[in-house]
């Protein structure tokens, strides 16, 4: 690594060490950003936690542990030695050939997590708890190895394939998803500090710039060099701050090469390491308070607050580096990520948008009467199909254009002034025409499709848990009505919030859980039985609903609103109307018959109405079943 000239270092020393009141200014600016974009920034942090990209150690309530893999990787915000993944010991035993010891340890850990309260906040049931306990106990690794052996029948070949799969999965998840996300998240935070509106699709900036792989390689290089320096006492601390700005630099210029990014970060942080440490030190109180709340405050406040403040600090260091003409700063070329463009320039480069907006304003698509009420308030189309496609296209075009109009008014980042701008606007690449009006026939078909998908999901889960096939649900047919009602209801009840993704997400969660709660209550009061029971799940209410289901339904519901339902609607509109109506009528008749029959002869039995009493471990083969004697305990 080359050194910056001495005169440059001397010039920088005169400006460097910040006072605490100056550091507090970064935090004040970070709070302003947080207030403007809290919902968006919170979602970004939560995705980062789920991917293990940022703040994973602080999210104690999820029992998310430090990622340990076959290849060395380092979290950018520091390494925690306090929350280790015990499943890593199982993986290490398997990779070293001590499969028997690994299986024994996995069994011990799994039994401990599922019975002693060492699971997700002491709860042992639910998909989230099962997933976390399976991974942290190492049971997942044992099951994968067992599955491979059933095919190869060779311990040596099985281990080789296991190692190769582990490397491939690491490459896909960590290098292909987690590392680029660390860059994309910082890009969004930088936009948030400058602009009043930040479209969520801007998170795909790396895809638009066609630099996904290069950005990932930059983070891999940063982790690799930091890993080498971590082997030394001084380097573990110093180099952490030397490479601190790499993800921000790549977020601004994804064209930069890995070694250029590392070198530029080191030069920019020369003399700034102590003040960066001081900035992080001011968040100790918030971090401690977060631990006292089981990690919740760390997610809902500490994480987004700290990242917003650090983004302010990067902007400060960047400005100082440019003023001091540090070599390499010419690559920091995304000027409008930090300042607003002149209005005349925006109007000039977006003049086609203004013309199209004027055209739409002068030629509105007007609905009247009942058709207008249903279209605007319930997202439904009644009466003749004439004008349906034209109305939807007009509404979607207006929505997409509104983002460009925001840019012209200086409210959002100007894509067309991005140094890596491509001729086709990003909004055209990643957004779908989700503002639609669904006919009653199409909604009916979606009801049955969602109910069928829900039935398949429930059956598969039960097969995984018990190894047995059970016709799940309250009815005898291959459908679970609650999934159908929930999926179609969110398309109608909260349709007016479709243009506000954060509010749409929260509304879907509330609607879905309300449907589930009152369905459970009605079924129990009318039949005296329960078809599901979430007692023991994390944050459950009377065993009828739980936090896990709330977020799962919100995520799935969002996919339905923005992707699945529009796609299905397009397909259904291509079907001959007589054929579509005939199919729907037949399904409705079969469904009504099933409901009447189930009323007099309730669908009950093992795996249907006794879920709370089932022992899911009963009947399953032991982990070493089918393994050769070399793998037996």
C-alpha cells in the first residue's frame, strides 16, 4: 500500500480531530433523516438483519448469531465474541471427518434448544423458532449430509459434495446477496439524507448500473484483507477504521475496482480513525438500552439512527478529502447524491416527462358512478370490461410519472444525472403495473388459487414435521379458505394504499391477522374445536394469532399485491370469458357442497384439530438412519 504525501497529511492534521459538539451535529442530522424516512430506513435495517449483513449481533430477540462459514468473513460494524453459533461446532466436526461427534453434538443442542428455553426468546414452537433452532443446533447440516449419503452411498463422496455445496451456498448467499446489500443499503441512506423522497426501487441501483458482481468483489476484498489484519492485535482495530468507508465509496461509484476502493478508503480515513471511534462511542448508551429491551430498540431505533449518522459522517469525510485533493477522489463523481441539481437542468433533461404529464392531465380517464366508486375504493371493476385496460394503464403511468415529477421538483434523486445512467429508466425495469381493477370473476378464481396454495403449504409443512401426509384444513377439498379470503381481501380492503408500500405492508399485517383471529374465534365457538393453536409461539394472542404469522402474512400479502395478483389478472383476462365463468361456477358449487358437508360432518382428526398435542419428533427416523457404520454413533 502506498502512502499519501507528507504535505497532504500535514494539511489534513489541521482539520481532523473533531470535537464532541461537532460529532453531535452528525447525530442531529441523522435524526432529521430518520424522521423524514423512518419507515423506509427501518425496513432497510430489518432486511440487513435478516440477511446477516448489518446489526445482526444486536438483534438478540431473533437469536441471530454471528455468521460463521467455510470462508472467512467479517461484519463491517465489528465482531462479537459474545454470541457464538454453536452449530458451527457441528459443521466443523463434519468438515473435519468427525461425523459421529457432530451428530451427537447436534442431538444434544437440538434437545437443549427445544426443551430448555434456549430457543427464540424461550419459545419452542413456530416456523421461526424451528428454523433458528435447526440452524443453531447444527441439525440442518446433519440432515443435508444424510440426504447426500442416501444418493451417493459413500461417506467420502458425501463429505466432498457437502463441502462443495457449502462453498456454493456461501458464494450465492454471502457474496451474491449479503455483500451487495451492504452497498445498496448505504446508497439508500445517502439518498435519504439529501432528498425528501426515496423510491424503494432505487435499492436496485447496482442492477441498473450493471455492477452487481464488481460491488460484491469490493466487499469480499475488504473482508479478506481485514481478516488478515485481524490476525494481528493492532490491525484488528486500526484496519477496521481504515476500510470503514469502502461500502459507502462503492455505493457512490460501483465502477470502482476493489483495490482502488480499499486504497481510497484508507487515504480518506488517514487521521480520522480516532474521531470515527468517538462517533461510534456516542452510541454506547443506545446500544446498552437496546440490549435491555431484548434487542428490539436496537432494530427500531439504534440501527437506523446509527447508520443515518454514519452516512452524515461519510459525507463530511468525503467533502474534506475532495477539498484536500486526496488521490482517488476523482472517482467520487456522483455529485447529486449530496446536493440538488439546478431546476433548469432538471427541466431540460426531464422535458419529455413534463410533456407526458401534461398530456395525461389534459386527457384524463374519467370514471363515473358505481364504476368509479368500486375502482377507486375497492380496486374492483364492475360492469362491461370496456375501458378496463385503458384505465389501468392510465393510473399506472400517472403513478410512475409522479416519481419523475418529484425529481423535477428536487424532491428525489435524478436518475438521469447518475454518472452510470442507462438509457432506459430504472423505474421501467423493476416496477410492475400493480394498480389494477379486478373483476369479481377474477377475484373468485384467485380465492380458489390462494386457498389451494395455502393447502399445499400446510400439507408440506406437516410432512416435513411428521413425515406423514394429512389433508389439512377445515374442509375436505384441497383448499383452506382462510388463505383465499385473506389473499383476496387485501386486494380489496387496502387497495387505496398500494402506492404507499410501507403503509400497505402494515395494513396487510393488520387485515390478515384480523381475519385469522376472528376465523379462529368463529370456528371454536361454532364447533367447539380449534384447527390451529399458536400457544407457545412468540408474541401470540390467545393462541389464535402470533407475531410470526403477522410478518409472514404481511410479506406474502405484499408479494400478492405487487406481483402475483397483477400477473394472474393478466393471465385470466386472456381466457375466454365463458370458459372462465364456467370454471368459476363449478368451483363455487364444489366449495359450497364441501362447506355444507363439513358443517354436519366436521373435518377432524390427527394433524387437523390436535396440532397442539402432537409430538412432531415421533415416528421420524434417527439422524444416522441409513448411514454406514462409519457414521453410526
